[in-house]
C-alpha cells in the first residue's frame, strides 16, 4: 500500500509543496514506510519542537530559511542546503529564529 502524499514519477520542488501557517508548524509525509519516513515541514518564526529524543537517527535538511537545531544541549545554526544528523537516543530540539522549511528523513533499523 502506498502511504506517500506525493505522486510517483513526478518532478517537484520541496519548498513549493508546503506553505507556512501563521504561528504554526505544518508537516506532510512524503514517504511513509515501515523502514522509515521522509517528512516535509514548515515552521513559522518563533515556533519550535521541544527537546525530545527518537529511537532512530534522523537527518534534517534545511530547504528554505534558517533553523536552529540543538543536539545534546549544543546549538547548530543551519541555512539552505545544510543538513545535520540527529543521533538516536540523544535529546534534540528544533527552533525557528525565522520562517524555515526542512525535510526530515528517518531510517528505522
């Protein structure tokens, strides 16, 4: 069963596939499989994902704007085209100092 919200074999640009929500965060599943997920996010300025951990490594790629990622209390500022891997079991958070969009890829294993 296909759990993707995106059609196969079609060219697209990630930033065009999600809008911003005033004072909100939007997420859209690009691919959702038992072995992992790819999720597209938009964050309005000032929004955040509070500190949490995940059972699997996750790769965050910024596709628009600037994001602050905190991993194990260490802050990282990422801009368009940059990515970071958030390791499994380590606390991390995501903050939006300005509006930004990202792609989060998680491979389970």
